[in-house]
């Protein structure tokens, strides 16, 4: 059934793809975004993809009065909360900004939702909450440990939501722990578009493929992994977006919350990613093996069966499609943005 959904951070990378998936599933969507880390062209592109006008509120997720007004006036039934700061390295330098936006923003949103009587929420969490996981693939029951202020904000967010749910059973909250989102929309019109030099592997490789950056630094080749480089569970952003639709539908249908990993259950090494991107782009991708990056874990792979069982979520797209769609995006539209 169609519902009215608020997407905070809906102009960002994962939020924009989720917007498309929700509209395609028949929902009415309102985006709230400050454009702190999004391009102004995104709403028009979303309208182009979906063939529907985009309802946009420009504002800050910490603005409780604004959020309350939007929730009430728009008759919002559920919220998907993406708006956050997400750069791990930056969080080490500016930790208070991260607590302010990620924890303060969540608090303001939850207060507004209480006031408006809207108690259905999907929350963007991250595999980073597992810190250095002992068990691979990592189940949701694994212990949580922050490796940086960003990860700490996600753990605090999850804990706030857990206590809130216990305080009032009317709440139904879906906590989604994403592994490594990658790739772009099949239309080539939206994708990951970092303003600065990317900290993440896939967008960095993409910029080497376009010639914007010269050479990839592979952070360590002496890990205890098959080729010595770090292994991650990359998940196509369109699969991830579909996971949000399923999560929301489950909250709305059952009134029960859930906490699940969203990953594929399969890991790829840095060198495998570079090789796959080379096949997709047909570009030379020079790289140098450098020192390990501080704070990196050797392997991060999801145990994916809980989301499959609870939500019927299964990924459909593999690494080749992540690289091909990323390349289509950066080599055409993305580069002109
Ligand atoms: P993104 O930066 O592309 O999207 C975040 C959006 O929130 C942006 O559009 C930005 O303009 C907006 N925003 C930031 N601060 C805001 C504020 N104060 N008020 C209103 N809007 C604000 O990031 P993303 O990759 O799409 O991540 C979305 C969510 O998923 C975040 O919560 C992030 O922590 C989480 N997450 C991301 C990854 C990843 O690797 N991309 C992995 C795990 C979890
Ligand atoms: C992947 C692999 C690097 C860049 C981060 C956050 C996590 C989540 C997703 C938000 C690792 C290697 C990377 C480069 C490299 N974000 N690498 N050269 O570190 O798994 O996760 O993004 O929640 O919280 O920590 O992703 O893409 O940075 O790294 O060799 O230039 O690529 O060492 O093995 P990571 P990543």
C-alpha cells in the first residue's frame, strides 16, 4: 500500500537511490536535505528518472521545529533517516561535528516524530559498528566496538533507538547495518559524487579511471587474506535501496522492528575490485602498494541470512555490475555535474 515517507538526506548517495526505489514501489516521498554533501542537480535528476515531481524541503535535520512541521503538514507515516556526516577520517579531526549532526540530528528527528505521532523509522547504521570483528561473516549478534567517532555515533544512535523502542512499544524501528555500498543507478543519472578526494576505494578507483586522479594507493598487501589486501563486502546501491523498501514495508505491515545486516555475504579484495573496474572501464588503473591505513580491518563480510529471513532481502547485482554502473556514471553524467 502507498505510504507517505520522509527521507532525510534523500539527496545524498544512498538516499537518492532509495528515493527512486520507493517511488517505483508506489510510495509518496518527501526529501529533507541541507545539501551539505549533495549536488543541487539531484532533485531534477530524480524527477527525470521517476517521471514524477520531487517534493523537497531544504533544511537541517537538527531543526526540530521544521521537522515537526513537515511531519504533520505532509501527513508522514514513516521516516528513512540518512542525513549524517560519514567520513571516518574527518570524524577523527572534527568529532564534535559528528556528534552534533549524527546524534543531535537523530535526537531532534525522534522528538519531532514523537510530537507528530509518527513512530515508524528506518535508520542507516553501518558495519563499522562491529569494529574489528572476530567472527567472519559477521552476524548481527557480534559485539559492537567503535574504532572512530563516526562509528561511535552509529552505536549511540542504535542504542538510543533500542531504548526508545523499549520505552514505548508503539515504535517500530528498522536498523540497517550497511556493509560497503558501491555502484550507481542504471540510468547513469545519479551516483556517488564526492566533492573532495574520495576516502573510499570505489570512488577513488573511479577517479583514476577518468584520469582525475593519477594512481591508486592500495593500503597494505600484508593482511592475512588470499592476496594480502583488505577484503570487503561490496553491495550494489540499488540492492541496498531495495533493502530499505523491504524494511519500511515490514515496519508498516507488522508494526515490529528489526536489526539486520545489508550485505551480500561475499567479500572481494582491493586488487579484485581494481581488476573488475579495469574490465568495466577498459582503462589502465595504475596502483602502488603502500602502508596499511590506520584503523582498517583486514576483512569485513556480512552474515546475510537474517535480512533474507526477516525481510526476504537478497542481493541481485554483483561486483561487475557495481563497477559497470559506477563507470557509466562517472564517465558520462557524473563528470559533468
Ligand atoms: P551522503 O553524504 O551522500 O548522504 C547524506 C545526505 O545527508 C547528504 O545529501 C547531505 O547533504 C545530507 N545531510 C548532511 N548533514 C545534514 C543535516 N545536518 N541536515 C540535513 N541533511 C544533511 O552519504 P550516504 O553515503 O548516502 O550515507 C547515507 C547514510 O548511510 C548516512 O547515515 C551514513 O552514515 C550511512 N552509511 C553510509 C555508508 C557508505 O559507505 N556510504 C555505509 C554505511 C552507512
Ligand atoms: C575498502 C578497502 C581499504 C581506499 C568505510 C567506513 C565504513 C563505511 C564504508 C560508512 C579497505 C582499501 C581504500 C584507497 C585502499 N562507511 N582502500 N585504497 O574502510 O571498509 O569502510 O566506508 O559507514 O564505516 O569505514 O571502505 O572503501 O574506505 O575501503 O586500498 O584509496 O579498500 O584499506 O581495505 P571501509 P573503504
